C-alpha cells in the first residue's frame, strides 16, 4: 500500500510524498499525488475526465452511497463520514469539474479515475474540518473515502450510471426526430412520386409512405437501444476487485445497492454473478452495438435525403432541404445538404467508437477487464455526438423540408410507373411482348393513345 505523507511548505505549494518520491502540488488544486502520477504517466488522448461531467457526478454518487453505507456499518466515524457526504454533494452539484484532469482513457484499470475522485473528495472534506488541502488528516482518500471499495466496482458502477443518465438526453433527441419524421409522413401522404429499386425507376409510391419507413426503423432502433441501456441497471458495487467482496463487510454488501439506488433515483440491482461482472463487459458492448445499428440506419436516412434533394436541375429534386449556408467557394448560389452530411459523419464516428468498445470486450483477460473505462468513454462520446447531431437534424433539416410537388407528379407519371400500371391491367406477358414488338417509344404511344383503357 502506498503511504501518503504531506509537508506544507508555503502558502502556494505543498509537497506530497509516496513510495515513489515527492511531488510539489499547487495549493489551489484539490487533487493530490496519485492524480499527478496518472497525469505524468498515463495521459495520451487529450480527453480529460473534466470533459465528462456526468461521469464525474456519477462517481461522486457512488462515493456518497459508499459513505452512507460505511457510516451505517460503522466502517467510518460518522463525523468524518458527514464531511465526506458534504464533499460528494459539492461534486454532484457540478462544482470543481476543473479538478479532474486525468486522461479518461488511461491504463491501469481506471485507477487514475478512482484516485482523482478520492483525492478531490478527501481534500474538500478536510477543508470542512478546518484542515488544509493535502494534509490528509483526519480524512484520507483511500482509508476513508475509498473504504469498502475498489476501483473496479466504483468505476464499473459509475460508468453505467453515467450512460443511463446520458441516454436520457439522447432519448429526447430521438423523440424529436421521431416526431419530425411522423409529421413528415402524415403531411406527405397525398403526394405521389416514384419509388426506386437498384437506383432505377420503379412503381408509384406516396412520399409519406417512404417517410413512414424512416419513422418505423428509428422507433425500432430506439426501443432496442433503450432496452440495452436499462440492462445496465445491474451493477457490481460491493464486489470490490474481482467479485469476491474482499475488503467490504457482508453488511456493507447487503446495504450499498439500496443506498446507490436512493442516491441516483434509479432502481439498481446487484449483478447475479459478480465474477462475471468483473471479467466481462458485454453489457456495455451491447449498448455500443445498438448505437451502431441506430447510426447505420441514420446514415441510410441521411443518404436518402441527399439523393431526394439532389439538383436542383440535374438531380431528383423531389424535396427541398432548408438553405443554411453557401455550399461552395467556387459555385455561386450552390447550396449543399450540409445537415444530412453532418449527421452521416457523426454516425461514422459512432461506428469508430464501437470498434474500440468491441476491442475492449475482446481483449479482456482472466479475472478483470481493465479496459472497461475506454469502453464506457467511447459509449459516452457516441451518445453525445448522436444527441447533438440529431438535434441539428430535426431542427435544421427535417422541420424545414419542403416538397417539390410538380417534380413528384412528373416522376409519378413517367414511363416505368405507367408500365407497371399497364402490367396490372393487361398482365406481365402482354406488356413484355409489347415492349419487344414496339420498344419504349411504341409503348409510350400505346399509353398515350389510351392503352390503359383497352381490354
């Protein structure tokens, strides 16, 4: 175990000592030597934990639930515990986010994350007792803030809470897009246009029916994603490192899930097998896969809107997207489908995040998957990107789409839809022979002469 010793040198800096040496830390910083070690040795991505406020708040909620349970089981003195609880509340309120500089993708199974939150809470709590930052007396980051816990069950539980919370925001965005697509489907149900298969002309279709297909797939993907997220309510808090619960009393293990449920407002449950929870993160991988399926379907919708709005003179031009900005520095007056393209690119990023998540699942070894933090961080990234791009998509694209009814009518009455109608009247063989005998020009003349009315 690393022993912390602190020497206050002056009003601006303090020295903290562990078994690896001495580190000078500015006195305005709430974090301590273990956070500094993580910054020095484990940082590479530029993605600081401070950029993930929901995760930080969720970590503080876990620490609060643990403190409540430790007070109840007499694992820590109530007077110290009350200061820890107050410090947790400060972090949960959103304060001190700048005190979480560690790289969210660091190695070591999340040790930097857990020690960062431990040190910040300990220093806040010590201030409440009148002690200076870094004194670690009477409240120690590991001996008090982290008692009955391990990095493994703390970060496991907090990450799942954070994903559930972030999903709530993403769901609002999904509902907005769903409502926009439903409205478009209803408003365009009387507009007849042409369908296309293999990018070739096909039969007539109501434009509203095409949009109803977009609404339906989004609804299905939404429900599947929601189920995968709700499955994250089963957590391993109390299992400590590998699921044995070593270091936590039986009473703590019995009470802590109820306390974290009260703190978060979620009905969390203990995982059926805590060894499984430590080893396998397929529940996170399932959420990521559902995000990927959603993103893939959104890519299809975005691509379709680009095609349907292409032109204005040499493309499909069946719909007109809102004009938001100049589309070219070379072509005056050119306007591009920038919002569908933004949505598509955000979905590409989601696909990339999923590859990382699946890799973290694949490369878990033996009794603990130490890459869980990278998995959760990428899921949070994917959710946030989708949330933002979907808001743009509904507000700046879907809600402003106009229909080019004249072009739709022209396409609806073009050759192939008319041939399909002719086939329904006279049969496939008759029309095939007519095409062979007279060619396209002859069939058009046949149609123009009232072919649909001939028995």
